[in-house]
C-alpha cells in the first residue's frame, strides 16, 4: 500500500465530468494534466526541481492524451500499478506542517479558487464545525429526527403497495433538507431556492474550475472574466446573499428587541454568537451568507453519495433488515422510547453496515489530497518535489485482504464483529474512525471534520426508513446496482430506483 500522486480532478458528478472531458479532449484542451506516480506538472514540464526518485506509471501508453484517457476511464488499474510507498509513510506525511504539505493548496488548485471564488478554508466555518456542531450533536438529534420525519414522508411518502423511487433524487433532497435544518434552521431549510443553490453550488464550482483550467495559465485572468461558469458562481453567491442576509438581520433584530426570543440551535446562530457585535456589519453579513454556501458545498454531495450507496446496499441485502430493525427497537427502548444521541451510539450493527458500505463504495479511490509547498524528503530518501499533488490510495487500502480478510465480500457486520472483540477495537472500527486502515474520511489533521454530523444524520435517516418501509431492488435477481468511475471517483448509479412499501407499524 502507498501514497500516490496525481494532478487530477476529483469528486464530481459523472455527467458534468463527461461533458467537461469532451472539451478537455480537444487538441487545445490540455489544461489539466493527469500524470502518474509521485509527480507534478511544473516539474515534468520544466525540470526545475529535484527529481522524484520514483517510477512513473502509464508512460508506456504513449501520449499525454492517451494517459489522460486511461486515467479517466480506468484510474483503478493505474493506481494499483502506481503505488510507490507503504502505509508507514501516511503517518510521516501527516507530520509535515501545513506550510510544507498543504490541504488548502491542493483544494485551491482543484477549484481554481483564485478565479472561481470558492471559499475553502475559514476560521469561522472551522469553529462552527469543530467547536459547535460536533459537540452539539447530542442536542441536535431531536431536530434531525424532526426534519427526517418530514422530508422522508415527502420524498418516499405513503405506499401501501410497492412503489419505485428514483433514489438519487430522493436522497439528495433528503440530505439537502436535513443538513439545512442544522445549518440555516427552519428559516431556510424548506425554501426551494436555498435548497436548489445549496445543491447546485458544488457542481457549478467544478464546472467553473474546469472551464478556467481549460485555458493556459497566462490567459486565465481574462478567461475568468469572460466564461459563463465563474459568472454563474458569482450569481449564486448573490442569490445566497438575497436569501441569507434578511434571515440574519431578522435574527439580530429579535436578539436585540425581543426579550422572549429563543435563539435557534443551528450553525447560522452559532456564527452570529461567535461574531458578537460584528455580526451585523455589511461585510460580515455577506461573509456569513458565503460561508453557508461553502458549508453546503462540503456537506451535501459527499453525504448524499454515501447515503445513496447505503440505500442500494440495503435494497440488495435484505437479510440485514430485520437485525437492524431489532437493534433500533432495542436501543430506542433503552433510551425510554426517545431517539437521542445515546440511542444512535448503540446502533453498532448499523454503524458497521454503513462503514462496510463505504469500504466497498468509497467516495474516491484516492483521498487525503495535499500539495507540497517545499521539497519534502521521506525517511526512505524519496524526494517529493515542490508543487506535487499527493493522494492516499483509500480504495486500495479498502480492498487489501491483509487488512480486510475476504475483502471482496460484502460483510455488513464485519466491523460489528471486530468492535465486539475488545475495548480498543470498540473505538478503532467505528464508522467515524479515520486511520491508516480506513482512509475514506481522509487522514491526519484535515480528515473530514463533518463526519460526526454526517454519520448521525445518516443513521437517523436509515433508521426511519427501515422502520417505516420494506425496501428492495427493482430486479433483485440482477444484484446490486453497479457503480461507475470517473478518474478516481466512485459514482453510484444516479438513475436507479429502489422499491418501497410501507410496513404495518
Ligand atoms: C459522508 C459524508 C462525507 C464524506 C464522505 C466526507 C469526506 C471528506 C474528505 C475525504 C475530506 C478530505 C480529508 C482529507 O483530505 O484528509 C473532507 C474534508 C472536509 N469535510 Fe467532509 N465529508 C463528508 C461530510 C461532511 C460534512 C457533513 C461536512 C460539514 C458539516 C464536511 C465538511 C468538511 C470540511 C470543512 C472539510 C475540510 C477539512 C479541512 O479543511 O481541514 N464534510 N471530507
């Protein structure tokens, strides 16, 4: 196992990517270089940096466009071949400081933030997640449940007989609403305009970044002003201002003038409280609106794909339904019939099923993207030149039989059995755990901070669905819907339906 390095675009819906790839495949469109092994664009192009003493893969394929095509269509094969350093280096890589190995730098490249205006790192956003959202999860469970009841009822609805539901459409709406309830509260979580832009901003960001990178570096400042995609991002930010700023003002006014005002318990309010007197200035009002878009961008699609995979797995493996329902009933009973954070913590089988689903269907074959801001030397002497983009091989780790015996078998209770072994194992194999053996949340100090929220959110959704419905694939004999891939992305089939039928309570 090892880290791998590519200059690549990740985590984008395949429809967008396909469209963009067509543009990129034209002779002029060689703006995004996809190189293999530990490498980076400027080193290869200019030879201005010390040589990375590692083999390259894919060179035998010939031209850059042929290598790009292989990467786009079969990155897995290249990644397997291109592994160059072992797991022990992950920890070593984590020890480099942010000014040596930068998360922000790589994401900035990915989204061409200089031109698209995507906000990737912000103290207020980070405080809101790490200091407010994660520790607040116990208080938020009731709110999550309330919104899940509403939106699952709306998206799946009543069905005395079996009915087919296009799953991605439903899960996307479910996640957008439930997330918005905790982020922007009742004021906006059912507002169709907010839900639309909070879902679309992510796709728009990729499209805008890609359109900019189509151009040579020296033309990008001009292209950014002329291309429609960056303009669309700007328009979406304006729309966010239109929607969010009046809500902020209403809250600030109530805080000042209404002695009975009950502050909502959501990210919007925590940000207002953290900003104190500054919260109402024009600059901060606009900043908060922008932050809400940035948060939605990080939270919605990743969680939706995770839930979608899990729904497909639940539909494909009905043998898990009853044990999971029974576990929920028992956990709920133990917390007096009220769904709390403690109830969710007792759902060890569900946690295991979700983790196995992610092991089988990771968000990406690679993860933990970082950019070197200095030449870095690993303990085995490997030099990673300045400007390299590094990624960890999450997919290869997930499929490694020395880590996961019978790795090619879906065992929904794999992690449940591991957790039952000892106290230490109980923590080591939780769904939220990020480790060298489980890289799907990233690794190190930038591992996903939103995972605690995402896991609880999905647990409430799946529990509600399992209690309320029987579910199945449209054609059970055909087996679980296949994923597709684009570059290192693993993409669930967004067109497929799951069958639902209400259960007698
Ligand atoms: C199942 C859903 C999710 C998945 C699979 C996921 C996955 C990831 C991954 C792989 C990373 C990169 C970590 C690294 O490079 O080491 C990341 C970063 C991040 N995620 Fe998530 N994420 C999810 C949900 C969320 C949610 C709900 C939020 C917000 C509440 C969120 C906020 C963030 C932020 C802010 C970062 C950047 C961290 C930093 O700057 O240090 N994510 N996520």
